C-alpha cells in the first residue's frame, strides 16, 4: 500500500510571492542552455539558481554549481526569501491550460510526502528507463541542499473520484497563490482539516501509484535514502529522507494529457530518408500511403488530424522524407509485433506500443543500411511544425511523427513492471518547480 503524509513546505514569502511568474521554473530536464540564461535574467531570485544552477568558469570539485545552489538556498532561507509553513498540509495544486484548438482544461492534484519503496515491488511503479548521468546530477544536488526541490509527478486510479471530492473542498476559498506562466495558470491551496487528511491518506493506501514524470528523481531519492541510512548505521525510526516529494493526480480526472514526442533523423547520422526506401523496406508490415500537399510548417494540423484518425485502428506513423513528401504508415492487421520484433526480452504489451515498433522495427530496419547499424542517433521534438522545418532546412534527413501513448497503456506497462523506450510520454503541462520545497533534515 502507498503511504503518504502531509508536510510543512518551504514557499516564497511575501512580497516575492506576488512575483511568482518571474520566480518559478520548469523542471530541470526541459531547461535548455538558452532558457537557463533567460531564467537567470528574469529575476535574481529565480528558482533555477537552486534547482538547475549554471556552471561557471573555474568550477572544480567542492567549488561548483552544487555548492553554489546549497549556499544560495541557505541564504534565501536565512534572509526570509523562503519561509516554512507551520502546519503540515497537503497542498492542492491546480493547473489551467489549453491545447491548440481545444477549450481550456483544469488538472488538479496535491503535493505530499510519499514513503519510498523499491520500484521492483510494492505499490509505486515506473514505466521509463533511466540514465546514470541525470541521476548522478540529481544526487549531488540533493546531498548539497538536503531538500526535495522538484516534485515527482505520479498518477493513481480513482474512477469514482472520491479523492477528487476531498480536494475540491479545499478549493472553495481563495487560493494561497495564483500566477500564469506561458499560458498555464497555477493555483495552490492547503488541505489541513484532520478528517480530510485522514480520508485522503486512507484512500491512497488502497491504490497503486504510477510515476508519470520524474523517474530519475525517484531513483535519486532511493539512492539518497540508502546513503543516509548507511551513514547513520541503520536508523529504526522513519526519517524525512525515507519519503520524497510527489504531486499525485487522478488518472481518471480532467486534464491528464500526454503529448507525442516526434523523432528526427539528424543529418550528421543518417542518409536521406526517401519515399522509395520506405515503400520498398516497410511494405511487408505497413500500408504506406502518400499524403498530398504537405510541404509547409503551417500544414502541421493536417498531419496531426490524419495521424490521429489512422491511430484509432492501430499503430500508425507519418514519415517526412527528404524530398518534401509525407507518407502515412499503418500497421497491417496481419503484421504481428511479436514477429516483427523477435528475440527481445520484451512483454507483448511493450512490443505493441507505437514507440517500440518505431525504434525496434522501423528505425532498426532503416539503420541496417548504415555502417554504424542500430547506433544511429535520434533527436526529439514535440511540435509537428518543428519537425517539418527541420526536414525542409536539411537539419534532419527525415522525421517520424507519432500519436501520444494513451494513459491506459502507461498504467498497463507499469503494472507489468516493464519499461517503455525513452521519450515515450510527455505529460503536459509540466509540474512547476519552486512552488513548494520539502526539507529532508529533521525539523528544527
């Protein structure tokens, strides 16, 4: 059973809380170097200086970005930039947003402390593979600051929406804060009433948690817990580092959106992707149909509609080729993923995923023509217009457009204990960083 508890968050104090649109940041893993510089310039107390501090000339072991982040955090605490709430709470968090061509929607959940469990067993499950580099980076930052700085995003299943009802009670009054950043409105309330806290805690105990975003942060929390327990010789009573900061959201609630991540074939790693090559190399498994008149970025909506409609009946992709054309690829009913992807230790449910078919069948078959074989690089973009522009400019020799992975498939894979290929999901909008911070040190 998943175990959660309220906590006392560190939050930006007045008068700075009136400037949160200049202070809060996206998660570290979507911050480009250009955005990092922009966040630094946006405000001298932008939270990027803590969660994703930049490297400086002359950095060395012991005098680096992690040390600067820790020193900055301590300074902001002492001078009152941040203050700690006195009463433990669940922090109800709402994001209001709109996707192109659709009405505005609201996604509501809550921040809490979640007891750590192994991802191989227990009631917390992941679905993505992780890389050592990001985990090493996050672990060094956690050691330096001794805080959960950026929340992990996890889903639970509550078809009857019982938990949602309790969260709604907290939103009847004015929010603690409300700010709009990049057309996403963020609102925060506290849930502190004892019976409401007890009801939510008990309801979550009966449910499994599925990590949507933040796999590296979760595995970092496990590594940090192991380090601290080893240092203390095995502490019997629960310590703050035995839990981690999460945002929990109902998978069956409004506003749970997964966007696709499209694949580019970089010009420095792939030959030109030609329509003839697709038709000769893939027609044993896919029906390949040319889409007329797709040449400009402004026609991205036409491609999105065609891809969505084709995906209703099975795996489908759109290939953008170097000659400026677009081809719709639909998996033939007779083509079995188990036959197309033989010899891999993957459950059938993973082999049926669009992203698995693309990487393990289509790209490997195309890469077989290259001397480097399957090690060919792939780049990622979220906008179809950007993919069209990359191919038209020659930055990419081709591109593959995908439909988003449905939430139900993500939960199915996580329940199996299996892993999806990298960049299989892009939950939108991202959970903002710097809104609530959880201390990993014992209470003062």
